[in-house]
C-alpha cells in the first residue's frame, strides 16, 4: 500500500493548489479525483468555460451592435456558430485541465483517478477502474459542491437545466427562464441574451445579486434592463413543469398574484450545495454541519485531528480563489507555519458586462455594524477611457471610515471591474486610507482613474472630473 504525508480528495482549485503547496513544502503528496480530468468544477464546468462563453458571446455582440459605429463594416450577415463556440470553450477547458496534469507531474504528486472514500481516519479506498487503498498521515477534503435545486423541480438536464448543461447547449434557447438572479443566472443569462435568446430572470429576493452592496444590484439591474433582460424580483417560484419543448414556470409575485412564464429552457441557478456523496466521512468520524458542510475550526481542521477541509465543501464564499487560499493555508499549517487568511478581503466578481466587483464591507453591513462611514463615488461615464471604448455604465464606490479615512469597502460596476478590484484589495490589505489612494498616480486614460476619483470624493469630496 502506498503511504503519503498528505492525501487530498478532490482536484478543484482548492485541492490541486493544496497539493502543489504541500509538495513545495516537501511532503509526499497524493491527489484523488473521481473524474478523468483534473481541475474540479472551476476548470471543467465553472469559472473557465463560463468565461470562455462570456468572451465569445461578447465578441458576437460587439460585432452585431458596435462594429458599425467603430467604422468596421462586415459584408453579409454575422451569424453565431454555436457548435464552434462550444467547441472553442471545450478546447480552452482541455488546455487548462491539461495544464494541471503538467503541474502535478512537475511537483511529483501522485494522481489517483477514482472515487475516494474513507476507510478510517488514515486510509482511503479509491474506486476507479480498479480499487486501490492508500494511507496518509494527513488528509485534506476538497470535494467541492454541486448545483442545488428546489424540492419541487425535476432537473431533466435537457430543458430544465443547471449551469453544467447550460455550458454545452446544442441550440440557442428562444426564451431562457432563469431561476435565481445570482452570479450563475446573470452570467449565463447574459451569454444567451447576447446570442439572441429572450431571458427572464425570476429572483426570490427583492434585488438581483442580493448578497452584494445594494448599489451594485441597482446599477446592474438598470444596465441589464437596458440590455432587454426581463427581471422579476420578489418572485417566489412554486412550480416548474416541462411539456414537450416548453417549460412552464409558475411563481407568486410580491402581491401574492400568480405569474406564469413560458420558455423553452429553464436554468435553475439557486446556489450550490457542499458535496460529500460517497466520501463515507462517517468511517473517519468527521462531523458535518446541519447544512451538509464539513465542519471545521479556524484552522480548517475537522473534529478529527489529521483531517482538514477546504473550499466549497466548508463554510464561506463558494469561490475558486477562496478555495485556493485555503489550500495554501492548510498546506502551510501542516508544515508548521502560521498562515493567515483575511476573509473580508476575498473579492467577489460577477463577469457580466459591465462587470461587477466588490471587496470588504457593503454599506448594508457597515450600517448593521453601526460603523460611521463616508462614501466617495465616481461614474465611469466621466472617464475619457470609457468614452473611447463606449463602456459608459457603472461607477466606483469607496466606503471609508469617517474618522480614520481607512478604506472599508470598495464596490464597482464597470468595464474591467474584475481586474480593477485587485487595486482595492492591495489598498485594503495594507490598510490604506482613501487619501493614500487619491494621492497615487493612476495611468491616463484608464478605467482605474475612477478608483482615484472615488478616493478623492471620499477624502474631501473633491473628485476632479465631475
Ligand atoms: P470543486 O472545484 O468543486 O472540486 C471538487 C472536486 O472534487 C471535483 O473535481 C469532484 O469531482 C471531486 N470529488 C468530489 N468528491 C470526490 C470523491 N469522493 N473522490 C474523488 N474526487 C471527488 N468561482 C470563481 O471564483 N470565479 C468564477 O468565475 C466562477 N465561476 C463559476 C461558474 C460556474 C458556472 C460555476 C458552477 C461555478 C463558478 N465558480 C466561480 C465557483 C467555483 O467553481 C468554485 O468555488 C470552486 O470550483 C470550488 O473549488 P473546490 O476545490 O472547493 O471544489
Ligand atoms: P448565488 O447564491 O449566487 O445565487 C442564487 C440566487 O438564487 C440568489 O440570488 C437567491 O436569492 C436566488 N434564489 C434562491 N432560492 C430561490 C428561489 N426559490 N426562487 C428564486 N430565486 C431563488 O448562486 P449561483 O448563482 O447558483 O452560484 C452558485 C455559487 O457559485 C455561488 O456561491 C457563486 O459564488 C459561485 N459562482 C461564482 C461565480 C463568480 O465568482 N463569478 C460565477 C458563478 C458561480
């Protein structure tokens, strides 16, 4: 039987990054993955394929709607070749997952293909083509998450689908009904909207992206409506029925009236659930929370001393970069180091266009915590860069402590907000004040000038270009 210092179950961004860091720190490392490709949800059916389709559909939309204004004439009709779009997405996925194979080999990590199941706290049975057993001093559970649904919905995976199927459709829906106005619903909704689908979003809460700062929800809602999305907030879905090629969604609106929405596809994107099926945690004595997550302490250690858990299968935001930080964190703990993660500084991004990005506290949180704060906000449309690229929607909002001027939260909607948020993370990591940021030179013309201007607005209400 092969013995390891550490064995990791699951090869998503949590698991594979943990494996690399463990190997870097000199541990004999194994990783177990039930699928034939590494990379987990993120690389196979999550972050990477969704961004590939967002990019392709964005190019198409630009060609159809904006090229002419830019002075680019394309003779003949511009058409979507969905088969090629999906094939390109798959080749991006294949290259990316192939890269993880390379990284495993480079770091001398043993890869086992098969379902990992605890035999006891130090032994894992792997059921693949053959059944193998390995032994490990320490084990990291990184089994991730799967789409969740509603009790009355039958996911037939043909027309009533999750994100996984939405990433490989063979036709463009005529009318896509999206249940859940969160990240997946809006990102994938926008892909198909750009390709020509009618898109109706049905959201239970009173605003889309309800966990983010409400200013972002409002701005994104406004922009998506301009893009001809139908958005029904405060709607409680009560049934989803498939009749041949039709999907009928019934919901109650705020007034309690029944609303019937008929489409040809329904994307159910109401969140994801931690995944521990087949893991047999009971055999190791590992406890779950009442939400089905693996219960961990502040060191991401389970109730069993040598077993840790990271990523989507534990509490916290279900984000690839959060899982990665936790993978590094546990590896360093195992090596006797004292790592730290500031969960307040894990940014959140929605890759619609305009993009939405956020870090730190929202206004709602600061109000709830009774923090005295000030706001500096700057509209993207006031930037030369925005006019040059015709990306006028959105704003940057900086929340800073009223007394100390320390930046407490940064929230933005706009072109390239996903990349711009990194500046806010750096600033907050070093506990910068709004004035610190306002005094730093920002290249002109760039979208990041909106961050400097918002910082100026927060410091002394002296934005320059508005
Ligand atoms: P996962 O990536 O889910 O990996 C877990 C792995 O464990 C899987 O490969 C699974 O097969 C394997 N596994 C499970 N049980 C066993 C077992 N018993 N034995 C062996 N193997 C097992 N996050 C972002 O930060 N940015 C984005 O842009 C983004 N976009 C997304 C888009 C979509 C459509 C979806 C669905 C998710 C997206 N996410 C995004 C979320 C992101 O994918 C997850 O947060 C991330 O993948 C979690 O990483 P993880 O390592 O915890 O788990
Ligand atoms: P989510 O939590 O972002 O959104 C789910 C939405 O569904 C929420 O707005 C919620 O209020 C709504 N909802 C819940 N029950 C409902 C009901 N009965 N009727 C109508 N609406 C209902 O979840 P998601 O979009 O499914 O994404 C799952 C996870 O994947 C998220 O945690 C997210 O962090 C991650 N993800 C991240 C990215 C990214 O970082 N860009 C992209 C995709 C997914």
